[in-house]
């Protein structure tokens, strides 16, 4: 089943004067099937964040369209979009975006509070997902009293608690040391394999990317190369490095 599809997405930033214009995206076509785990890579400034923000309805494209679960999201009103995002999308950010004044469990329950879910059901769902990520025993701690990896697993729990159609992650390991990165990426694999979550992750971290099943490399706002993982993770890691070397070397579209 196709969960997300974009057609000829473009994004132009800037003013009336041609010299101030940035073509951040130049006709991106992506099709994502249920259960995929996709990495988006590319040099700094290539349009990764712009793309992810448009996929998540945080930003609007200049032209083209995005279908998520058969809905054209660029056509939704602001209110419709807010509801659609809460029900269908999960977000994980580099800096976790947890609320410091709430416990880990309260952070996980927050999307359900906004959806007015009954408290016993909220408790049950939070317990289930926090046990899955092995953070239920620290549920009453506050974000500043736990490690970066535990914070990111809390953010992942919050993103998954509504069973979203797609999880969007922007540099989820960007603020983590290598041990925590490994731990968080193992959790991403677990959610992809055991809960069949569809994940789209922007990263410049080759190690994190090696956990994905498919990588889309973008350069200058266009899809440059795409690779699919066939063998083990170490082999994929080396393939990703090769692609990065090619793109970094200034090759034009393939
Ligand atoms: N709000 C904005 N206004 C103007 N230009 C922007 C804005 N956001 C991003 N850009 C430009 O669009 C291009 C792509 O940026 P971005 O998507 O952030 O790249 P990446 O995440 O790959 O580093 C860059 O040239 C950047 O300077
Ligand atoms: Mg970025």
C-alpha cells in the first residue's frame, strides 16, 4: 500500500528580485510504501529539511502535490491539516522537543490529551509504547534527569503513540553520542520491523543511515541517486559512503 506520494514538488524561497530567489526543491517525485524505512541524505543546503517540512505539512510547496493516505495535504485548511497531522504523522526532531515541565509519561500522553482520549486509555497506550521502548520504569522522571538516548526514545514513543501512517524524523541522532545513536537507531529498526512503522529520516550520519532499507540522496533540490539495502548493514554503510563521495565530488545528476 502506498502511504505517501509526491508529484513534482518544488519550493522557491525569496522575493520578487530574481537574484534573491533560492530554488530549494526542483521537482521531487517520491513514492513510499507502507513499512518502508527511508533515509534522505545530501549535502548541507541540498533541501532535506525543506522536503521533510513539506511532507509533514509544516511548510507548503510552491508547486506540485503531496498525497498521504490518499489525501492531498496541500489542499487542506489550517485546522484540517492540524488534525490530519496529529492522526497520521509522527515527528521526531534532533533536539527531542520534549516539554521540560512534564514527566516522560506526560510527554508521551500529550498528543492524546489534544485528541481528548479518555485517561484510562491514555495510560494504557502510554504504558504499551513505553514498555516497547524500554523506558516505562523511568516514566515519572523529567527530561533533564535522563540521558539523550532516553529522551529520544521518549520522543519516539510520543511520535508512535497514535500509530501514525508515517514517522518523519529530522536528524534524530544529531545530538547523541555514538552509544545513544546506536540505541536509538536500534529502536527505529524495532519499530519498523515489529510495528511495521513507515519511517522517513533525514540524516547526514552514515552510521544512522545504514539502518535504513532505502536511501534517497538529494543534491541541489533534486533526487540524485537512490540505493536499496540488499546485504548486511556493514555492506550498506560502505555503499552509502561511496555515494556520499560521488555526490560530494560534485557529480551532476545520474
Ligand atoms: N526560510 C528560508 N528562506 C530562504 N531560503 C531558505 C529558507 N529555508 C531554506 N532555505 C534555503 O533553501 C536551501 C535548502 O535548505 P534546507 O532544506 O535547509 O537544506 P538542508 O536541510 O539539506 O541543509 C538552502 O539554499 C537554504 O539556504
Ligand atoms: Mg537540514
